[in-house]
């Protein structure tokens, strides 16, 4: 019923308001003074590129290597985003031809 849904949404909103979210390094002024941001970047690299940078590797202390890998990760993400956009654009073109009203119910790649 409508009341149950409303109560559920209120309870969820209340729980989320009480949740404590950790601050990201770039949100914390103190983290920017030390190596907090760099520690965060290194942790991301270890998580995203585990085959290239295992946690127990001595390479995690080599700033030059970490900068190269971080740059590589950024390029990989940009490449992935470009391929997704291209695929979605193809769907936009095909969808209009095949499905009546497609453009009325799907966000175009150029707007996404």
C-alpha cells in the first residue's frame, strides 16, 4: 500500500542520514598536506590493477612506477567510456529504425 511504501522510504532515509561516510582524501584538508592523497591513489591502483601491482610488491613504494600505472588506469577508463558511448550511439541509430518510439524512452548517447 501507499502508507507501507512511504514508511519504508522514511525508514531508509533515516538510516542513511545516520550512516557515517568516510571522507575522501581530497575532501580532507589534512590529507592533502601529507601523503594521504597518494596513499589513496596507491590503494586504487592495487585494487584496479592487482596483477601489475600486488599488495606485497616492493613496487608500491616506487612513486615513478605508481604514476605511470595511475596514468595507464586513467587512459583505460577513458577508452572504456569512449567504447561505451560508441556502442550506445549505435543503439540509438538502430533503435530508432527498429523500435517505434525508441527515442522517447531512451536517453541518447549524446545526452548521457
